[in-house]
C-alpha cells in the first residue's frame, strides 16, 4: 500500500518543496505552489528500506537494429515535421495557443490515416463527441473511420484502448483535461497532468500505438503547467501563427526520431488546414517592391529554403527613448544589428524609432537574417528602395564583417526558382553559377550601406535626367 504524504508542488515548473510558500524557489513564480498528496510508491518506500534489486544483462551499442517503421498520416507537412511519419510506440506532444488549430489539424490527420487502414481513436476532453463530429462534418470528413470519445479519466481511456484491436494512432485532446484515479490532487494540477501523461505514454510503449497529446500553451510560449510532460514524451511539436494571419507553422522543438529544425506550413481556410507546399510564394505574395524598407531574406528552415520579406520602418522619434519594436525576429538581434550599423557604418539611429516585421507571421531564428534586416533598416532610413530582384542573406559580426552562412546553394536555388536574379550575400561563385544567379558579395555593413546609397544616387540622376 502506497503511503500518502502531502507535498507542495509548483504548478508552473513542477518543483517540489517541503512547505507552502508564496514564491517558488525554482522558477521564481508567485502563487503557483499547491498542496498535493504524493504517493510514495516504488521509488520512495522500497528504496528507503534498502531492498536489493536484481541484476540485468547489459547490451552492446553496436548491435543491429531494424529500421523503424513509420506511421504516415498522408498530411505530408505533418509527417515531415514528425521526422517522416510517427514512430509506433512513441508519444508526441503538440503544443499551441488556444484556437490556433490543433484540434483541426489532428482530426484531419486522423481522417487521412483512417483511410489507410488501422484503428484510429480521437479522445476529446474538451469537446463533446457532437462538437467533434460537427467539426469533422464541416471539414468534409464525416465518413472517416475514426473512433470518438469524450472522456477524461485515463484509467478508463487506457482500458478502452486496450480492448479490441490494438490502436495505431491515438489523439488525446488535451492532456490538461486528463486525470488519473490513482492521484489525489485536483484535475489540471501538475501531478495529475504528469500522472495522466505517464499512463498514456506507458500505454503507447506497451501497445505500439503512436499517442499524440495536445497541450495548451500560455502567451509566453510555454506549455502551461505540464512543462514536465515535455521531458517525458519522445517529440514536442509546437504549432505557431499570428492570430491575424492565416498561416500556421508547425515546428519540432524536440524529436528523438528526427531533426528538430523542420517546419510544416499550413494555411487556415474555411475547409480546415491546407498544406502549403511552396511557402516562399505564399510569404512573398502581395509584396510591394517599390517601397523603401523591404528586403527579401533567403532563409532555410530545416532542409527547406523559405523566402520571406523583412520590413523595416525607421522614423524620427518624438520620444526621449526611441521605440524599438520587432515582430517575428529576436529583439536582441535587432539591437545588435542597430549597434553595428551605428558603430561601423556611421548611421545615427539614436533619435529614430525602429520597427521591424517579418511578413506573413513567420518567426525567424537564423542569424543569416542579419544582412536582410540591416538592408531593410538602411533602406528605410535613407529612403531608397532595394532592387526588386534581389535577395539577401548573411550573418553580421560585431566587427561589422559579413560572414558566410550554411546552405547558400539551397538559398540561391530557391531565389532563382522564384524569379530573383541577384543575391547580396557572401556566397561562393560555384553555388551562384549552379543557381544561375549573380551574387554581389558585401564584406561589411559599411559596404552594404555604400551600395544602397549609390543605388539611390543612381536612381535620382536617372529621374532628374
Ligand atoms: P481549433 O482546431 O479548435 O484550435 P485549438 O484546438 O488549437 O484550440 O481551431 C479553432 C479555430 O480555427 C477557430 O477559431 C476557427 C478556425 N477554423 C477555421 O478557420 N476553419 C475551419 O475549417 C476550422 C475547423 C476552424
Ligand atoms: Mg482544441
């Protein structure tokens, strides 16, 4: 019989303390500690009695292991982010803000997979089966052989899944609504979420089903409460997007069975999420090349090139401390690029408000975007638009030098495919020739500024004759 003892668990980070306190020592959050009854099971009581274990044989690292079969849903953007399909017996957490489209994506995946055979189960803890069915009907998927349930007690769910044919694909939407009988705390607490996730992950391993857990994410991007679940699952995928845009990006942040830098791009339409096979064309749609302050960045997400427009607005400030606002890029990266432009290219930005935006709602994490951001900023500041047929990429060092970045061949090829003819980037001549593109290497930010200013002078002389 497990002995029960109270412990105090932080609902934000899962840290356990011996007494109640207002502030969690581990994560610094206030009012997140809640008393929970902890069951001292195998690990606690047995270990303290000094029970002796049984030795087990160890294996060689060099053993042969057969290639992992994959469960391919047929939604290729999803399959790619999962690492080429889901691995049987694995657990995946899909996180995202409420309303971003997690349930929509997963019901679509279920329907697509059910069409290929195998038992597919969708367990909703948030919506009734009618609501799920209604959504499926709206998506035109009502005929799919997906089994539905609206349940929240994990013991019942595991028992149901365990009876009949072994399921192939199981969705649990969401993990925050699940609770276990074996745990004393209230549903939604860290202990419950952890316990429920543990039971479902154990089921995945023993049955060979791919289990997908949905997790809600707070505004600051953390998977609310059950951060602990992230450590337990095999893969964590996050579903992102700007509310106002129809684009959704699925990104792997952890994957034991595949790369973590792949993205899947979707567009939310009236008929659910549509796959976007060519994101560059979508992100560049509606581009106004004539206006100053816009530069096209040739980026790479995972193994796929993505072209996206970076927009900047630099305007004289009326405030004592000028504003710096950035959407879709790292604000400290912007601060660095501004500092380098001031120090090494002689630009005066101290009295200017600076706004930077990545069009289409994409989030860029690559340092390769430095040069495109710098070009957009300079272009806006001096009021000279950048050439319409040019792409930019390159990393800017604190010394003002422009450094080469990886995958330049891939970037150039994508740019050529989309009709660009020039790249302002540190790329090798071989790559440029292969892509049939002219490259104008710039060695430093000063060189970049000189080039943009010269283009402005040339345009002015052409206009005035
Ligand atoms: P949903 O999948 O319920 O989000 P989550 O499970 O992440 O909370 O998606 C909800 C939003 O998606 C909702 O605001 C409406 C929108 N939507 C569409 O635009 N088209 C559709 O076909 C569907 C099903 C939803
Ligand atoms: Mg939902």
